[in-house]
C-alpha cells in the first residue's frame, strides 16, 4: 500500500556518508558527533578528571521526561495499528519500534546520527518488526526544499 513511500525512503538512504556530511553545517556535524558518541560509537568513560556529570552533562535533561514518555508509549500502543507512523529525531527508535509492534503498517524513524539508525535497524530486527519499520538518516530541522536544493 505504501510502496511509493518506501521506495522514496530507500532512495534517500542511498546517500553516501560523505554526501551526507557535506550537506551539514558545522553545528549539525557537532550534533551528529555527540549523538554518535553517546549512542555507542566510542562513548566516553568518566575519569577522575572528567566525572560522570561532565561526560554526560547533556543527558541530565532526558531524566525529566518520564511522564511524557509514558504518555507517548500509551498513545502509540492505542493508536498506531494500521497507520504510517513517523518517529522524528528517533534516537534509537523506541517509538517507531513500539509502533511497529503495535501494528503500524509502516513505522519510519528519522535521525541525524548514523549510529542511531544502525541501532534502530538492529533493534527492529531483534524485535521481529524489521518488515514494517524503516530507518533513515536525515536532518529533522532541514526543510524538503533545502534538502532538494530547490529553495
């Protein structure tokens, strides 16, 4: 039913890493490195001179959202069946994978981090939902016109 959408995602996913990196400004490359690092590609370890708080300073903000995460999980589980679901800035794909498990016809995850996308694909396969989950690297702050060079 959504073959055209899936084909467009496959085409988007064919970009080489060099093409992708050239398309990003310095701030976006720094964001990508941060997320790649914290999601498994050489995550730094705390040391005597760099305590946990310094190494993971950005993560402190994520701990404040537990109620919001639970609401989101409940909402997805109740409403994703038969839908196309977009997990925008998907991280490691928790919401897209939940949507796929909950019966989404197609769950799409988009994130700036290649490591995140690789994690998502592995986790979707492990969860048995790879057939209805698709993950692609992309810039969630960039318009389609910018990405296509038409603006």
